[in-house]
């Protein structure tokens, strides 16, 4: 976190906006290898194409996105509109 990033997040919050964090900065990462998890539970998800969704908290292990990790799961598929 740089001073400018902290100030930008603070200004967003004070302007009644919600600052966005990456999964790593927001502590939504694999407990084994620190890679992003497949579905960051309790978070909004912003996809590369601009599509946004919310991932509720489910009692399941979403798995890791890192194919080299023992927690890896082939989970995310492009099912928008389904």
C-alpha cells in the first residue's frame, strides 16, 4: 500500500463510494499458496469484461486458481446469462 493508494481509497470511502481491492489486498487468497481463490466469498466479483456479480458466503471450499496448488479446483466457467 502506497500513501497515494491509501489516500485514494480513503477519498472514495468518504465520497460514499466503495473502494475496490484486488483479492490479494483484500485477503481473499488461498491459505496454502496465496494465489487468488476461485470465488472470493463475501465479495463482489468484477470480471475482465466488466461483468459484476456478488459471491455469497457458502459452506464450501471454492478452491485455488493456481493449477500447481494442492487446493486447486477447476471451478470458474463462463456461465453468464445461465
